[in-house]
């Protein structure tokens, strides 16, 4: 009798996961993998064990987190998370780990997003966000292109997420698109003549640029313009 599936000898996935609730229980167990990314999207378990590319993924994520963190911290806006922060939303049949997540204080206070405590109930120990964050950011990699551009936007919208940012730094042309909620799906915002895109979540506009550092490696700058 088959009870688990072994992925590249890195971890074992039990075969008794039939729902989002089952997946979330596994995600909080000691057998859940501590590396890679394992998401539950619309009834599908999607496993990505590929390492992040240094300059088309890691560097651009660091820039986005660094700039947004300064905005969030300076104004006391809420909580910014990255790397293995799990977001689950029963309304969207979703449990995923976005590259960047932002939740405003008001969103938590209203109960639209709930901080899920670690088993045992120790103070200040939380393992998951439940609900629709104010912002999710996904940076496209070779193994996540279809998920980031089609499946996850639909799921994040169903979860109630206000804004979705999509970044693709793999090609000659850097792609940075801010999406806001429309009637039935996310819609790209208008770009101003200087290339800035407004964010209703932060109340300002953003422009992501890519250049080269003194040694010729890619360098990213997320510029902010007050609106």
C-alpha cells in the first residue's frame, strides 16, 4: 500500500491530502519540507524545488522588500513578510508562499486577515496568514511562469487580495506590472508618462529600473513617487 510520495529524496508527501484543510495540517506538521516551495492552488499541490536565480529573482526581491519595508516601517502601516510566509484562503482554495506579502494593520484589525498561531499557543508565535492580504508580489522564475501569470492571480483575487504585483526579470526587457482589483479579476493600472504605476495600497507610485553595478552585475532600483 502506497502511503507517501518521495520527492528527490528531499521530503515525503502523504497521500491522504484531499482538501485544503488536509494540506494546511500537513504544512504545520514536522514532516513538511523546510526547503523549496509547496503550494496548494485550486486542488493542485504544486512543488518547486528549484533554487532561486541570484540576479533575476533574489536581487530584485531584495530591492522590493527593502524599499517597501522602509515605507511600512516609517509610517507604521502594518506587516511586510517575505520568504516562506504562508498565506491560506479557504474562499480561494489556496495555500501559498508569495515572494512578498503586505498586510495593513486595519486589515488585521477588521478580521479580513487572521494571524494563525503555532500549535501550542506560545505568545507571538504565528505560522500563517489566513485571508486576502493587501498586497502579494510574485517574481517569475522558469519553473513558475504559468502559475505566477495565470493560476495565482485568479486565486489571490478570489482570496480578496487588493493588489497583485508581477515582476519578470529574466529577459532583455524588465517586466513590472501593478494590478488592482477589477469587477471580476485583477487589472493592470495605468502607467504615467514617466513609467510610474500607482499603488492604492501604499498611496504612491512605483517604477522599477534595472541597470548594472560597477562590476557589471544586474542592479535594481524601485523608485517611489508620492501621489
